[in-house]
C-alpha cells in the first residue's frame, strides 16, 4: 500500500528548540510563582504547553534544574536592562535616578519575580547557591553601581563612604517591599502601596531618598 505523500500546501512541522525552551520557562515561571517550588508539578507545566514531562526533562534535566533556570531567566531580564542603562547615561546623578526608576518599574511589572525570590528565600537560596550562572549574572549589577558611584565621587556629587552592595540593598528593598508586602500593608494601614494614583509619588520619593543619601553633605554624623 502506497504511503500518502505530503501536499505542498501542508506545512512541515519542525521542532524549534529555542521557542520550546522559552515556552517551558514562561509557563514554569507562572506555576512556580503561584504554587511554590514544592507545590508546582512538572506534569501540570507539561499539560499547559501540550508537551510531555519527558520533553521538559530533555531540556532542563529535572524539576530542580527547571526551577533554577526560571530564576536565572528572571534575574537575566533586569540585569540586561541595568547594563544598557550604564552604557547610555554618562551623568552619575541621572544614571542613579534612572537605575532606581528602572528597578522600581521592573519590580512592579514583574510580580512573579518577587514571588520567585520569596520562594527561594524559603528554600534558603539552595538553588541559587548551586547556580554558577546566577553569580555571573548578578556581579554586573554591583559593577554598574560601582561605576556610577565612582563617577559621582570624581565629580564631587557623591560621598565616598558608600558601599555599592549596601546601595543595591537599599534600592531593592523598597521596590521589593512595595510589591511583596502590598496586601499585608494594606490590611494593617489601609493603604495600597501599588495604587496607580500614588505610583509616581513613590517612584520619585525613592529616587530622591537615594540621591539625597549619596550627597557629600549627607555623610555620617560625627559622634563625640
């Protein structure tokens, strides 16, 4: 019996590894963010993208490696934007303001990122600690801040005693708190930190706090 030849009008189905991997990461991000590392199921991720658990393991090896890849992808997005900012803005004060605003905007636009980081903290960062990629991704974030601080000190607009990692923590902590603690804060104080009408005020307030902290006249008080 002769086999049926494919019609010229029928598209040939081919597997696109890059697209498949991206689809798995997108759905896995949602599942892990919604259900946590323990609660998320690889079977459910596979069902959502109409593939098999075996195919997911072909690309990522295991559930643990998939979660690590999700974290790596989430951090890579914001680190890339930070690198681009550092190259585009030569003025240190303007660069710092833009970095603060970028972090504020990114955290607001990516609540899944906030949840993923919270989940990883529950697991004591065991997946991050095992990832060589995450270390390479996050060092440039401190390098960007270090370059901005150095340029500001050289121009006399920033004080000299500020550690870039401390500064990174200051910026990230407010942006993270605003989204991660939105509901508990509202329950306690009847104020929605993510309310659209207050967004610009909070964004400006954070930038002003950081810039003010770095001004030379805002140095540590002398005791004695």
